[in-house]
C-alpha cells in the first residue's frame, strides 16, 4: 500500500506542477498576446469587397489566385487557411475583450470552485447509485441464471412449441395472454437495453421538450442510466459471480449443507429484500460467500468505473450545454482560448480521478487485510 | 435439417448470432433509408457510418500494437531490474490512466484542429489516422493491462520454466507461446470491447465538438462521423420529435418517414453499441474467458 500511495502522491505532485507552470505560462501570456498579422495576408485583408465569412467569396479568391498564379495551388490553399486562422484569432481576442475575459483571476477561481464542488457532488451521488445498481442488477441476473430461466423470447418459443404440441386444435384466451405477456416483457427488455446503451445526449435530446434536462436530478439520472455504464459494470460483476460460483469451495459448502436454493422469498431461498438492500448479506446461504468474493474482485474495477463515469459526466455537461457547470465552462473556455482556465479545470478533474484511485486502493487494501494474505503488500 | 442444425448452432453461439443481428439490422435500416430518405442525406449517413467504422478499426489495430508493445516492454524492463526506465514508463502510463478518456481525446482534437489550421495536416485522408492515433492513446491501456495479466498468469506455470531450461529465449516464450498461442481469444475479446468504446467516444467527442465548439472548428474539415451527423440541427430536431411521441403517440409512424436522418443516426449508434456488447459477451462465454 505504501508503494501505491507513494506512486499516487508523486504523480499528483508532478502533474500538478506541470499544470501550474502551464497555467502560469498561459496566464502571463494574455497581456502580451496580440493578434499578429502575417505580412503575406495583409494585402488580401485590405480588400474590403471580399467577405471572408462567405464561403463563395473565399472560393472565388482561391480560384482567382489559381488562375493568375498557376502552379501555386498549395500556397494559395495555405494562404486562405492563414486568413481564416488570423480572423478566428481576431474574433477570439475581440470576444475576450468584449466579455472581459482575462483568464484566471481570484473571482474566477471562486466561481470555478463552486462548480467544482457541484461536479464532485454529482459524481459522488452517481458513483454511489451505480455501485448499488451494478451489484443489484448482477445479483438479480445471477439468481435468474441459477433458476435456469431463459430469455423471454426463448421462453415464448418453448411455450408456443409446447402448447401446439400438446393441444394442437384449441387456443385459449389465457394462452394468448401468456404469450402476449412474454412478448411484452421481451420488448420492454429490448427497449430498456437500448436506453441503457444510449449515449446521454441521445436520451436527453429525446426528452428535452418534455422534462427540464438542465436540472441536477436529470444529470444524475443520465449519469446512472446512460452511456452503457450501469450495464457494462453489472456484466463485469455478474461474470465475477459466475466464475466464483464454479469454484471448488462452493461445491464443498453445498455438500456441507449450506443453503443453495435460489427461489426468491421462498424458505431457504434468497430474500428479495436482501438483494435490494444497499449492504447485501445472505447469512446461511452459499451465495453470501460467492457474493463477498465477487465483490472483492469488483473493487479492483472501481477505478476504471470511476474514470468512465467521469467521462460520462463530462459528455453530459458538454453535450447538453448545461450552463454554470464545470465542463460547460471548460468547453466555453476552449472556445475563447482561455487555456489557463481550461488547464485549471482539467487539473481539477485529474485530482478527482486520482482521489478516487487512492480511495479505491485503500479500500481494496482494507479488504485484502480481512480476506487475502497475499494481497497485503 | 442441416439448416435447422446450423441455425441452432448460431443461436447457441451468441457472438455470431448478434453479429448476424447487427448486420441484418443495419442492412434493413439501409434498405429503409434507400426507400424513404432523400439521397443527399443518405449519402451523408453512409459517409458518417463509413468514417466511424474506419476510425474504430484503425483504433483497434493501433491499440493492439501499443498495448502489446507496452505490456511486453514493461515486463522485460521490470525483469531486467532496470528500474528507471520501468518506473518512468509505468508512471507515464498511470498518468494517461488518470486522465478521463474524453478529456484526453478532446485535448487531442484541439491539437488536430491547430495542425489543420496551420496547414501541417493538409490531406483529409491524413486526419483519420491521426484521430485514430489520439483515441488509441487513451484506450490502449486496457490491452497493456491484459498483456501483463496474461504474462503474470503463465509465468507461474511449469511450462514457462521448462521452456527456459530447454533454451528457448524468453521473448519467444512471452510473445509466441503466451500471447499468440494462449491469449489470442482474450486479446480479441478485449479488442471487441475497445471497438465499442471507440465508437462511443468518437461519436461523443464529435457531437460535443459540433454542438459546443463549432465556432472553433467550423473552418476545419474534420471527417463526418455519426456523432457529428447527430449534432446537425436537422438530426437534433428529428431526435426531439421522439419526446413529442410521448404525449402524441399517433405521431410515432411519422418518425420513420419524416425524421429519418436523426432517427437513423441515433439508432445506428445505440444499436451498434448494444450489439458489440452482446458480441463481446457471447465471445467470452463461448471461449470461457
């Protein structure tokens, strides 16, 4: 653990130092930077009859140059690009001036701190909810597997096959109802899968006219259900559960009469209440040991999950243009080329990831101390 | 009867089943669009789809190369006891790991934009490999970790020492026996997942850039992808129409005729991500990974 701690702290110090130097460099550069005009493009900018915002005018200028100075097409291409770059820089400088954007200041830092706290809060809530959701979904799926349940469509197919083999000439309303219910469940599951795999912006734009998509609640909801986060890590946890359930100690425990039935809420089975509980415990059941060992392995993937979650939150804030949020601010400052603020925000996000990595490693270390003698180093 | 048996085999091999579902679904969608979507929009969707897949394919090639090299390199550096290069490389990889992928790729895109504007990246065909390189820089670590995990796993087996005693060079044991002969299925499965992650990241970054940074990159010709197509105003309006269906269910059929561009692009992204997830799971189950 000491080695890991040292590694994390040294990378935090080194990266922070690099970022601080860069922030200082960009910040002190504001007063010096002026939009320099290339001597090569000056005569063309003086032509007031050319509107450089109009693509047609730019194309005409390029074609005219190609006709009057043949064989220099790449140079003309470069010239047009230089004009565009100069104008973009000029607009950025003007915008900075108009909006009084002078880079990082104490008031800006205060503003960013508020957004940062908000970002961390949303992140923690989503992390907690996904931590719970991942385990609950995986456990429910594992129980379904142990009950030898097929997919709804396969269940429908075998039901119809059985039904027409046993009573080929009669059709009851209850059979139709059962078939429709299975089909409905299959469709609902398919729809749910599509939602869980949708990038946040697809879901948000689908419902933008119906709900207030800028609220924190909606952000948290999107963070949990979208971008494939929940389903991907639930699958990982499910894989750990399946792998654990095949190990020898489980068979030994079953032979030694530990409870092994997976009927929900039945005597000797698994209680649904315990499955839905935040702290999942299944005393007296073999699943308790499967779950603990799977959860221990899952802890190692939390760092990865956290990083993916932050990617998701950044996408949500940026793609939905949620004003007053950290990543929206990041995007705006990229747009206005205020790179000192951009770097400050990125440093903040880096520190969140590093903090999560530290916490996750420590948690894993504590768990290792309880269960695994080899993992204590 | 052989056909039925074949179908049953495919049904049991979930990865192949989902690959067929993806191909079938995409072809069906293309056929529908041929009938009902206007030709320029269809051409845009086809280009976006092709670019997205070309970039994703390039990313998995580059990630495989980078992951293999860094994984094997780290192993040999650690074993050689050459602590400074080993510490430096693992430190650098850990820093990349701590930067959320989307932020890293966004910074990479800004550099690409600057390069295009300065004329260093002139040919449109050259932009695609550079984008692939930027994305692979932030996703290859999964391969690197897997390579190291596989080496560590086989390192404890008897055959490793036995082969060394027989005089087989260690690089050959690691590269050929462990990785090529005994870990290809694991690596392939990871590459399928990376393919999905790449499509997700690429579409998201292009969407973000097209929506939020359009002023900065409008003069730059970045290749059209599904993400940038989705960010176009007509596509966004098509997606907004889905919300309208919640209160006006009668509007649903019109989505498939009047809002086809946006619906097609969104569906392609979501359907592809879902199918890749299912393919990766099916593959892992079939090979018992």
